[in-house]
C-alpha cells in the first residue's frame, strides 16, 4: 500500500511537471508566433521600400541618360 502511494505521488509530480513544461512551451510558441508575424510584416515593408527605391533609381537613371544625351548634343558628339 505504501509503495502504491509513493508510485502515485511520483506519477502525479511527473504529470504536474509535464503540464507545467507544456504550458511554458505553449507560451514560448505563442511568443515566437507573434515574433514571426512581426518579422514578416517588417520584411514586407522593406520589400515595398526596396521596390520603390528601385523604381526611383530607374527613373533617375533615365533622367541622367537624357541629360547626358542633351549635353552630348550641345557638344556636337
């Protein structure tokens, strides 16, 4: 009888430990999920900014080519 009580107590402690670890990992998982969402949003914002800057660079390169073409035309090249 005493042995059975000890076994039950040991099992109860182990189950409580497992449940506590489960809750801890569940909270950690939620935190990581939130971080992933945040990082994805930041990545998307950076992608938008990169695309905007690439378009702006393309426009400026076209403007530069136009200016150089006009300069060459004035210089008679």
